[in-house]
């Protein structure tokens, strides 16, 4: 198997980045309580793994928030829609102020930061950690779930931009 | 943290399913050579984990194809677009005939089945396996990448249907 003629000399790393830039993903914000307070980051790698027990996976790379989340016992995984675009942007930018007074959040009685406007908030216990090439692949068992009734459009990350969904191609293809 | 008033008595498993039905995902087809020939399945859990070395993760659940893929040494992860909708449907349906004469595929010299029309085909070595609640979370290191120049629209799986992408919400939100 070789590279396509259009990209004959590109190394694997470069093609890999291009492939996943073009691979759409849902958007989540993962929070935890770190030793210096609440931390959080926007993740586009959250996926369901198993239903019984309810288990999800995602990975984190580099940075202070990432290392606190990777070493936390419990976390909150917020699945967000287009109405939470600002929140997704804030937690995607390490330099943006978060957990401010104007942000609608609280510390749960169990200690984790909850972003109240998220459509779904899944409080989880991390049950598996695999360090892989400077990142950590995490699996987490879901302890409880808070849903926020809303009709927000789905939010999709693709080609470094946020998008919402168009019509089903089922009908047209 | 409690369930929302709208779903007061739903157990975690049921809410978990609802949360991830609403969480959009890109679409991939993972193939391997099993003891009885080529196997494959459509996966909506493929995500990038690390760039150096290029590493991805996904999970598989139940079934013959899933168990052959989970135990394979090497696999091909095909990232597919809207032009490959039929292929995605075929490999999502365990009863659909696949690797037929009319399907555009080949066995690579290294032994894995390649679906030639996929936008991206990443040949990988599985480097990590974590059994979790009846599923297996897999991490795989990318060995080489074949890209298929095309302008296919991105394909997104959401609420049990395939969709393509609308305009960026960046501009409107």
C-alpha cells in the first residue's frame, strides 16, 4: 500500500493529520478537579465503548488540563450541541479564561465541575489508562447522567471548524 | 448529579444510549483477514490518539467480525465519505454480503483487505487491547496510508442515520 500519486512523498504523520482533519467528530468538554482547582478541555475523541456497564473512551494530549484529567479518579464528560458553541471554543483554547463567574457552572457534591448548560453530562470513573505516543487513551465507566432537555442542533468538528448537520443523505444517495 | 426531570427514572444504560445516539461521529470501515477470510465492520468510534507515532483508537462489540478484528495483528481502517455510503451500510449490516466480486477490493501484499474506493485507508498494527464490558477498546499504530483524491462530502452518523455536513455554524453563532 502506497501513498496516492497526489501526495507521493508525504510522511505518515502528515497524511495522518490530513486524514483526521477530514474525519468529522462530535464535540465534548471533559472536566475534573485538579490540585489547583477545576480544569477542562474540549475533546473530539469521545466515543461509546460498551453499554453494560456504560463505558466511554477518549484521549488527551499534553498540557496541564490534560494531565490533571488523565490522573483524575472521576471526571464529567459533557456532550455539547451547537447551542454550546461558545463553551466548546472556550475549552478548546488553553489561554481562554474558564470557570469564571459569568460561566454557568458548579462543583458537584462529589467534587467534579459541572457545566450546567451542556446537553448531556456524564459523571464517570476512569477505569483504564493507556499511554500512547505522548497521549493517554482513557476509558471511563459512567456513574450517573444528567440530561438537559433542549433542541440544540448537533455540533460537529471537521477541518478545524465547528459545523452543524445538514439533511440526511439517506434519502438522496 | 441527578437525571433531568424529563427522564426521572431512566437507568444509566438507557440515558447512556440516548446520549450517544445524539452524539455525531465520523464513519469508518475496519477490515482484517480472519481465519475464514476477509472480515469487516462499520465503526463510528475511530479517533486519532497521537501523531508521533501516528496512533488511532476504536472499539468493537460482539460478533464474528468484531472478534477477528480484535485479535488481528494488522488491520486497515478506512475513513469514508458520503460517496461511500453504500459501503458503510453494507459493513454496518452483519447479514449483507461483503467482499463480493462486484465490490472494488483487493488483498494487500501484506494480507489485509483494502476497500479501494475509501477516501483514506490506514494500515495499522494493533498495539493495545482493553476488554471493557463485552467490548474491546483497541489502539493501533499506523504503518502506512493510502489516500484517494476525491471531493466526497463528509459522512456523519447521528441518531442512527447517515448525514452530511451543513454550513459552518462559526459564521452564524
